[in-house]
């Protein structure tokens, strides 16, 4: 009987000791080993920003991935659609203008590595009109004519864009009275442009025409009247792929990438 009790006690001791040893080994592992972060452990460079620069950045990302084998995933659109995910896994953030990225930094100071901020290429403002230009709009002055209905994006890199253009020519009052609708984002403007055929013109970046060639014509302004805004980009503070992410930003500054941006309406 005593022998049986001794063997049982010995077996219990061995099992308990083995369990404690296994637990100690688990506790000694780094957090990244114990609970892998799938979003940062898959070696994908994640890039976020507004919809305007999506075309050239996505195309450049495809070229970069083909040449280097480093996958780049670009997510773009209104900030509210992606900011939650970006706070968890963003490697890079870009803006639709310099002030737009600065607003992002002020609203989310914990995300952007401001020392890495880089300017890519400028893009000019122009006038988008209906296919065939039925109102015969050829200048800013034409936007002051009676019956012309304008849509304005009061944000998304275009804040004050029409006013800056009109102010230099004394046309603020004339254009202001013809603004029929004002929205906060380009996504909203595009939806309304496609659904409301009574809208005649949109003062925005020339680059949007290259995304909307099926429903717009572009009226370019004379060079002396053009207004340009930048396209900034920066690393995040949370990236654990700083070297690869910076490599992609450097690629965006190459002549090969510049040609891609030019194709999409940048200078």
C-alpha cells in the first residue's frame, strides 16, 4: 500500500514539474513569438492615403514589387474608411496636398514620422466639364456665366482651390454665386457628378480627369493661371519595416516613377 502511494506521489511530482517547465519556457519567449502579429509579420508594405493619388502610387507599387519582390498594398479613399486599420499596420501615409498631410499629422500626432516626410510631385488645378463640353466652358471667366452649375470639394486637398484661382482674377463673387453643391470629398463629388447631369463644372486637379475620362473633358488653364499643390508622403512611427518602406518611397522619387505620375496628370 505504501509502495503504491509513493509511486502515485512521484508520478504527480513529475507531471507538475514538467508543466511548470513548459510554462516557464512559454513565458520566456518574446511577445512576437508567443502571439504573432499577422499584419506586420507577412512582409507587406502597407500604404494609406486619399483617393486622388491612388492611380500613380498603385501603378508604381506594382512596378516596385515586380522589380524587388517586396509586396506593396495601397489603400486609398476617404480617411474615415481606413484610419482604424492604418493605426494598427500602416507603414506609409501619403497626402493629396501638403496641407492635407499636415492636417493628418495634427489630428493623429502618434502616427507620422515627420522627419521622413518627402514631397513627390506637384499637380495642377483645372476645370472638369461634361463630355463634349456642352456649355462651351474654356476659362475661369466662363464659370461666372448665368446658368453654369459648379460642384465644389471643400476639403480633400482642394480646400480653397477655386478661391485661390478666382481671387487672382477678381472672379470670386462670380464663381461663388454659381457653386451649386459643396461636398467634403472627391468621392462624394464623383458620385454626384455621375448621378446629377445638371452639374456643369468642377474646379479640381487635372489628375482627376485621367480617372474619369469616360464622364469628363478637361479644360486646362493657361500656365500663368495654373495653381499647383504637392503630394507628400511619409513613414509611420509604427512601421517595423522601415528599411523596405523607405526603399519604396525612394523608388517613388525615381525618373521611372515620375513618368508614371506624369501619365496620371502630375507635373
